[in-house]
């Protein structure tokens, strides 16, 4: 087997490991809620999701930390100075990488409360109690940030390490524009994010995990929009469908749902295929593999200096190619 094909096969199977652990921790989380009669968790999907993801992240965070030691990430975090806004610090695994002599204040914006105990333990272990403040909200929460003094033009450095993939698709542009506004002139946005692949094979596999759907020519009239230009999460299959086809073996891997498009008198229905795409964000804290994060960041505002680097060329077989570097306002 050619080396590249072997590497691709290994890389493309990697997400299934996260699925296995993810469903295991979801099972544990649900069982714990049932056994303790935790009505709050049982009646709140988001609470269950946060707790399950926290268990997964506690498992893999040390592994990711060791892996990232071999990357540019420690060098990037050593550049952070002044008032720092850390997005999604999780368990606090990045804290040892800051140069404390350069730091005035760190605000850790972590909406997953189930991760706060581990984060606070890391703060204490790294002797950051006097400078690190946990902010229990999302970056979208303007009032929550304002309550701790994070307002426009108040931040010297923003740290974004594999977190923008988890922002809701409809909010990500606004969130990044908001980050730009929080920076002082001369402030830096430190970036270490995974992005959608520029390699067709890897992008195709990413799309399987993020709602790849297509329109077979024998089922529907062809559409003119190029497939690559569409958001994979928005693609649908539409056709005139006899109901009995819903039970055919070709749909065994899907959970089909018929939605009337408003043209029922013409017999037209929309079939949404809930593939692995619905499972990956569920297991991985709303992660989206195919997000064009570099383009979104660069469009956020006029940057005085753009030092982003895309690792696409060296990571063509990977489902997690990265954009890394610094944007200066």
C-alpha cells in the first residue's frame, strides 16, 4: 500500500476513536443522572452534553498537551503579554506555557462548567490565583464579559487554541468580529486552530462527518451550484420520493426525516439525511471539522500585520490541518 494511502486510511479512521470514547462517556453521564435522579441534567440536553464532553476532554487533554509540545504552540503562547483573554481554556492545559513575567491578567472564558474544577486546579498548580479569572460564559455573552471588565479595546492578547470550531455556525463571523473589537490597537490574536482541508479527499471525509449530502441525478434535477462552494452542513437531498423507499437497505445508516417543503400538492418532499455529521458535534463539543477559520479571521477587520501560516501542504492526509500564527490589530 502506498505510504500516502496508508497515512490517509489511518487519519480518516481517527474520528471513530473519539466516537467510541464519546458514546462511552455519554452513556456514563446519562446513567449517573438516572441513578442520582438528577432532574436538572435529565431535563437539560445541554447539561448532559457539557458533562459528557468534559469527561472526554479530561481523558484526552493530557494527550493533546504532549502532542502539542512538538508543534509551534508553546512558542506562540510565549508571545502572550499584558491582559490576556483565553478562549475555551478547558482543563487549563495551556497555563504552563505562558511567561508569567509578561502577564498582567488572564480571563479564561469557559462556558462548560463541568470543566471548571479541573481548570481551577490547574490555576492553583501553576500559581496563577492572583492573575487568572475564570469567566463562566461564552464569548458571545457581551454582558458576561463586561461584568468582569472585558470591553472593547481592553485586551492585549487573545488566545484561540482549537476553540473557534465549536462556535455555532450562525455566530462564528460575529464572534470573530467581536474578538477584533476587544483588542487594543497593537493587540495580538494568537491562533492555533484546525480548519477545513484544501485536499479534496480529506475535505470529502470531513464532510461525511459534517453533513455530506448530495443530489443523485436519477432522483432530482441537477443543481447548478458547485458542490465545493456549498456549506456541507446545509446540503439536502430533495426529490419526489415514494414512501416505501424510506425502508430500503440503502438508508440503513441514516435516520431519515421527511419535511414538507410547502409544495405537498406537487408531491415534493425534502429528505434530510442525519449522517455522522450530527454525531461528531454532539460528541466533540459542537466541533465543526470543515470550517474556513482562516478566511473568517482575516475578514474580521483591518489587520496591521498578518502572520498566519496554513499547514495544508504538509497535512494533506489529515482531517485536522491547522492555521497557526498571529494577527496584529
